[in-house]
C-alpha cells in the first residue's frame, strides 16, 4: 500500500536550526517510518542559494521517504498544500532594538506567512512556530489565518521541557524515562515557569523527591529558564540541534499522540484554563489525542506556582498588547 506524501513546509530552511531539522524530517523521524514526505523550503531571496545546497545534501542521503524538495522565496508558494508548517525563520534582535521593535519586525514576517497559510495550506494544516518571540509570532500568524482553526497554531516550549527533564534527572540521578508529568508554563522566555510540583519520578512526587527548595528556586528554575542565553554565551550562536530535536518531538507527538500516563508541554491557544486569558498562546501541560492537543485539567496550583505562572502570562499579555497596538492582532 502506498501512502500519499505529507507536505512539510520549513521556513528559515537555510539557517542553523533548518540544517539540523531537515535531515531528521526526511529520514522519517518527524512523522514515522511509514510516512513519505515532500519538503517545501521557504527562505528569503538571500537564503535561497544556501537552501539549494542543503537540498543537494538531502538528495545525497538517498532517504527512501523523501519524495521531493521545492525551494521558494514567496510565502504563498511555500505554504501551498502544506500539511505541516515549521515556522523557524524569524528576525533576530539587533543591537539597540527594543522588544517592541522586535515584535514589529517579526510582524512583517508572521503576518504574510499567516495570510499565505490561510490562502493555500491544506485543510489539516498544523503550525509550529519556533522563531522568537515564538508565542507572540504564533499569535500574529494565527490572527491572519481566520479560516484555519485557531488551535492549529502552536509555539515551541518543548525545548524548555526537555531541558527541565535533564536537569531533574541529573539532580536525582535517574533516567529521563523515570520522569513523567513535568510542565513548562507561560512564555518561551526567561519568565517561563518549569513546574516540578506535579511531576513524578518513578511514581513519587518529584518536588518531594528533590526536597530542596533552594535548589528548586535558585538552580533548577533559572537554569532551565535562562538556558537559551547560556547556550548563546557558550556557543556564540543560539541552540540549533536541540531546538530542531524539540520541534521533531512536538510535531511527532501532536500527530501520533502522547504516551498514556504522561504529558508534555506545548504553547497552545488558551481556552481560559488555569486563569490564562483566552486566546493567548501560552505553554501548558498537554496531551495529544486524536491529533489534537488537550490541556491537562484539574491540577492544583499553589501560591508559589501561581505567582510564577501569572508573571509569565503577564509578559504574554504585554506582548499581545504591543502587537495589538501595531495592528498585528485583534
Ligand atoms: P538562523 O539565523 O541561523 O536562521 C534563520 C533563517 O531564517 C535564515 O536563513 C534567514 O534567511 C531565514 N529567514 C529570515 N526571515 C525569513 C522569512 N521571512 N521567511 C523565510 N525565512 C526567513 O537562526 P536559527 O538559529 O535557525 O534560529 C531561528 C529562530 O529560532 C530564531 O528566532 C531563534 O531565536 C529561534 N529559536 C527558538 C527556540 C525555541 O525553543 N522556541 C530555540 C532556539 C532558537
Ligand atoms: C533558546 O531557548 O535556546 C532560544 O530561544 C534562545 C534564543 O534567543 O534564540
């Protein structure tokens, strides 16, 4: 039986995350070993030549699941027929650029990309925004795709989730597989809140297993929340292979479902759960069932967690208000 290939659009394809991501998609790690893919690479005109070089290398891998590569510098063409869109390309913060300038510059990218998704993507389109500021860029794209169900626009906090898993595993000297139900709340920024209070380690409560509030507050939370900056400091460039890995994890779980008895973290449009204003694209504890993200309900949030979730959500509100003033979202 032959399966029709899935069209995967990747923006910023010639960038460093693109280079770490495309080979994994083409090898079957995004959608599974039975699903052929067609890649649609979207770049700005200056990036097209480098994307062509990457496409040559993809060809040279002779991946059996890779059924074609097309390269575009026009979003309308790039998103035509896309089933999955990984929005990686974004405007980095330049010298002297304020947060508002950054949001405005990215509006110039994510507004037309949202419009192009609305105009030509497949009916089952699923969008993951990786390019920063990811949550608000996703909100901008979503606002310009009124015909696409709002829940199809998500932003990536899976890298933060994976970072938190490793920090906890190291602290307790356990394997990643021993840890379940960890959560990243809020924005993919230094205000994010990695939450251990509902996490389990071999079935026991993780916060109790750690039993070290000073480590939690002064080590775990800041290490996870500021890991992106620490990598930039160490590598001289932002995380790339780990970001690509997290993007693979996010889409794989969205399409194929999360394992029973566990959950993960993803920034998805809020339905008002846990006091997060409806519509904000904020990170929650989520499971994926039947191809849809669902927010895990009924968790008790104590005062410590509440104040941290509120602080990160407040930052998202401020970002939304800034792009609203710029006319980029309703
Ligand atoms: P990079 O600068 O190496 O590559 C970005 C690429 O995007 C470039 O090739 C550029 O030409 C392209 N691009 C720019 N504007 C575009 C547009 N309008 N359409 C298509 N392509 C466009 O950057 P990178 O290291 O690959 O990182 C990409 C983004 O991902 C950055 O915003 C970074 O901050 C972000 N990031 C997010 C996470 C996360 O966890 N959410 C983690 C790491 C990095
Ligand atoms: C990361 O978390 O590694 C990145 O979002 C950092 C960045 O600013 O690109």
